[in-house]
């Protein structure tokens, strides 16, 4: 079974995203900020990351860039999921290395479909 790392500072958002992904049959690990996520990734590399942008300490763009710079995580699919939904934000997120960008609020099936699509395209398992 595939594992998704959800990095979200807002507890209710983190729980909602995690529940949606678990209900769709995925294992979910959570972190509340970028530093915690980078530390967790030293222990366990998930199959995909769902990453908020606006977080304290280290924003999602910074985390995304660090993941792309690391040889162990450089190919891991990253979904930015943020309330920053302007065209520029989407463009900048993809430019930082994200594979997909979902604006909040989102439709549950959009998130699930995006994560599953990235899982299939990278490793064939869901």
C-alpha cells in the first residue's frame, strides 16, 4: 500500500486531508511543519507528499526545493495544496518543483485523483 506524507500546520485541515486519503485506501503519515517533515523524511520516504505552502518556520516552497535538491527525495511526487490559488501561485509552485497544485478549498475527489495519478505514474502502485 502506498504512503502519503501530509504536511499541514492547521490541525483540522491536516485531519481532513488525512481522513480523505485513508478512506481512499492509502496509508497516511502527518507532520505539522516543514522542519518536522524534513526530519521525518530522513527516517521514512513516502510515495508522495501533500504539502501546504503557508506554514510557520519553513514554507512549503522551501520544503519543496529542499526535497528536489536531495537525491533520496528528488523524484518523489509533491502536491502543493494551498489557499494561495492565484495563477502566479500555481506557476511558482510548479517552478519550485511540485508535480501538482491544488487550491483550497478543493473537492475531495480532486485531491484523491491527483494523488492516485501521481502514484500510478511514478511507481505503478496505489
